[in-house]
């Protein structure tokens, strides 16, 4: 299973990821963050959100 994180220094809060997958939500600063569990049912959507991020803020995590 892939693990990702959102780099808050790069995130511009455009909402592309939150529109693609409910794994991502906005925090109080208006930046996206991973708040849901990545599993077999949503892994493809998470990858789509990662490649759709206009600033590359969604990164692989350990």
C-alpha cells in the first residue's frame, strides 16, 4: 500500500486532491493533509491526486 504525505511548504490549497480523494482534507491553515486511510479501494484515487497536484506537494512517505 502506498503512503503519501502533503508537504505544507509546497501546498497552495487548490483543492485538486480533496476533489479526487476523500483521503485528503484541508487543515485550519487551508493546506491539504492526509487524514484518511489509504487502502486497496482508494489507492488509485490517491495516486491520481498525487499526479494531479499542480505543485507536486503530495510526496511519497516512508
